[in-house]
C-alpha cells in the first residue's frame, strides 16, 4: 500500500538523485513503488529498493505553452525514460525543451530532485 511515509521516502530518494521502487518480498520482482500487488505473484508485501536516477528517453510530450499554473516552467517536456540497470520506466518533468531537436529519443536524462508542483525533476546528461 502506498502511504504518506512511502511518498516521503520517494521524495527523499529523488532529492538524492535516485528512484524509489518496490521489490516483492515473495518473488523478488521489482516494480515502481505505486504498485499495490506484485504483477508476477500477486504478493502484497514489498521492501524498498533504490534505483539509479538515470536512464534513456523512450518518449516525451513537449508543452510549448505552459498551462495555467505552470507559467514559471516555460516550455518543458514530460519524459518517459528507461531506468538504467532496471527493467522499469519512470516519467518526469524536464524544463527547457521547446522542440524535438532539444531532446532526441535515446538521450540520457537523470533525476535532479523532486518539486512539489512539477514532481520528479530531470535534466539532460551526457
């Protein structure tokens, strides 16, 4: 079950440039921390697992004109990326992306922290 404590731990991990995941204590399957039941064995007990907060872009959506309440962001991309050394994908907020040439599929990104308004914050890396 996702609890306030889990959310706080997710934010703490993001601020350390990591991604918090869950590992099923029954079968060891790794999943994002928002999952309530193991997709492999239907178990419901998990332990926290911290993953590297880096990966490669698989897709994204560019928001060239920010919606109301996000004017501080300017153009940005909501990015889905494969997490390095894990068979998982995560998504996050990447500011400063106005055109597809600014963020090719396959580009490296990394977690830089967590923002209460924008969520998981990313930046391009080399």
